[in-house]
DNA sequence: CAGCGCATGTAAGATGTTACATGATTCA
DNA sequence: TGAATCATGTAACATCTTACATGCGCTG
C-alpha cells in the first residue's frame, strides 16, 4: 500500500472552500493552476478518475448542466466529503521526501564543468525570482482587496515570498563562488 | 512515457564520485541516507532492480566479494556510465512539481480549527530547525576538515542552511499570526 | 543463542504522467 | 473556416513505496 493519495483531498479542499458554486473537472484544474500551482499540481489524467471515484463514494455530488451551452459536469462537496476533508486536515502532514534535481546535480558537481552548473543555477535563480515577484504582486492585490484570500492563504503567499527570496539569495551567493572557480585559480572555500 | 527516472543517475553519481572504492546496494542506500537525505531519497525496492539494470547496460560493473566474510555485490562505474552521468548532468534540471502538504493544509485552513494548524506548523518548524542545525554542524566539520566535501557539496549544505532558516523564520512569523487568531478577536491581516 | 544490523531481493499495488481521442463552442 | 479554448475522458506506461522473504555474521 503506497502512500495515501492526496489528490482526492485537494479536490475536496477546493470544493470545500468554494462550496457556494460547483465546479467542473476543468475548473478544478484551472483553480489548481492559478492558486496553488507553486506548491501543488495535478494532471487531468488524475483529476477525472478521482472525480468519478469521489462521486461514487458520495463525497462529492455530480450534476450535469442542462439546457443549451457547453455540456459540463459540475461537482460540489457533500457533508460526508466535508467530514473526510476535515479528518485529513487534522492529520499531521508528513514532510514528504524532497527531491531536488538542481541540488542533486550540484552535489555531483565535480563530475561536470563549472559553466554547466552556472547555467543550471542561473536558470533556476531566474525562475525563483519571477515566482517571488508573482507572490509579491498577489500580496499587493490582496492588500487592496482585489483578491478574496483568507488569512491562511495569505500565509501561504508569504511562505512563497520568503522561500523564493531565500533561494535567490543563496543562488546569487553560490553563483559568485562558481564564477570565481570558473575564472580560475583555486575554488575558494 | 512518464518522466525519466533519476534513480539510476543518483546511483551513477554516487559511484562516480567515489570511484576509488566500489559500493554495494546497501552501501549506496547508506550514502544516500547520510549525505543527500535532505534533498533526495531512494528505497531498496528501487535501488536493487536499478542496480541490476545498470549492470546489464554496462554502465556499472558488478563484482561479488570472494572469500570469507559477508557476501556482497560491489558495484563500480564504467567509462560508459561516466559518460551517461555527464550527459545527464549537462541537461537542465526540470524544477519538478513541488508538493508541499503542509502549505496545502494551511491553504485550506478555513476548513479546520486554528489549533490544528498551529500543531502542524509547529511540528514542521521544529523539524526544519533541527535540519538547519544539522547542516550548520556539518559545515563546521567541513571547515575544520573533518569531512571531505567538495566545494559543490558545501554549496548544497549552504542551500540547506539558508532554506531551512527561511522556513523557520516564516513559520515563527506565521505562528504568531495564528496564535493571535486563536486567542480571539480579529485575524489580523 | 538471541537479537540486531548487514545484505539482497521480490511482489503487489498505488500513484502519477504523457499521449491520445473526441467533440463542442467561441472568436477573429 | 480555422484556431484556440473548453471539456471529458482512456490507455499505456513508468515510478515508487510497502511489505514480505531470506539468510549470514557479530556481539552481548
């Protein structure tokens, strides 16, 4: 029995927070990509089957849109679903095994040339920097009430800012070291 | 075709760096757990089959220990293996989809009670703090030459320090906010 | 001699990704 | 009318974890 899947819980969570209006599988994917993308992701190949299973288990309720317009299946959470979600939220989250490819490649750095490492690090630094700015922008929008975030969601935003800023800081420092090594004489430290 | 597995590369990487002395599967697992544990992990159920496959592909060479003592199979990297490793190292690492269960639960925070969130966050904060100290200790040992780290490995150590310190910082800040919410009146911000 | 760490593996099953298939609607 | 987006799904496949099975050697 592998680890318990968290995909159903993400779906329940999203449906739980927005229980006013039901969402389609496509919507759910969009919500994930737009709001939790930086620390979570799901694929359609995962979402649709899980949606079906959750529906069978009565944790969510499915309703096909009727009348004209696009045909979609809209899902909303049931009381049982809420209960399930809450019991999952109460469990202490396991700090899932991290797998950071960049750090790994850096760790094996002596098996390549320094410019390669610089390239990798630079690219990720840029990515993190962009992420950091994105978070900051969202935070600003929240402050002027343009985004309806809960205080908890604001915290996750702050986490994003803090962590990516830290990464950028470390990357810049490391890039200096790497460039010094590249230009020659002695890999200081 | 799912993502290319990095397990073989981790093995090649470890064998590549320590090419003086060959390692057993058990050794490799130990090395992973002791040196890259904080940003990578592998299980035996993964290591042994991959070892067999790599051996068939001539990327590593297997030799059974002879004579008395424990029977082990020792692996070392081949020139082809080195080449493979280097070509993998040269590829830009994809920033693999992050999946952070703690942040996710926090994001859905309005679906639980605040004390639950405090418990989760506190636990992870402690873990991160311990990790941070562990890194710092290793760094110190490296400085007084008690650990033979390459400058690249030192960088990964610094990454560990920076990132976990940042996490602790954010966690402490967030804990204050959460506790203020718990004790009542207005969830500031 | 019992128990622990060493040591190698297999089997089952869940998790997850990618690619494909299909079709409707909207907009330029 | 053609492209992009909406929308739902399936199939194939790889990945990875957990649990189990097995046995040796060392140490108290």
